[in-house]
């Protein structure tokens, strides 16, 4: 993983603007640097985004803990939602780990 600073606007999965800092695999970063689209960045900057919770992360969570998470993150669910529906609602809300 390498961090680069964009020298010009460029789209690679998303649009990056001049002076934005982002991390990529070594292959992608080296290609951006070689084509002078970005320069290697050696400082504080991009960090990997926090992964979101998955159904596997939540399936064994107790209903009480799941309800606490839903309340804390203000996830909208039906009053009569079962465990599977609650898990699906949290996953759909893209709650970060």
C-alpha cells in the first residue's frame, strides 16, 4: 500500500482532485506516479476507510446488543422486526465497525 498526492484531477474508481491524498495498492500507485498523475506522499494523509459491519459480524449478536446498536446509530426498523430484519437494516445502513 502506498499513499499518493494527486497532481491533477483523475478518475480511478472515484474522482480525485488536485492535491487530494489517497492510498492504493503498490501497482496502482506506481502506475499513477509513472504517468505523473500523482506523486508519492510520505506524510500523514489518507487512511483506509473503516469497514462496514456485515451480516456475519452481526448474526451472533444478542438481540439486546443489536437493539443497543440500532438505537445508538439511529437505524430505522419496524417495531415487530425479527433478528434477521434488524441485521439487514444495520447492514443496509452501512454502519462502520
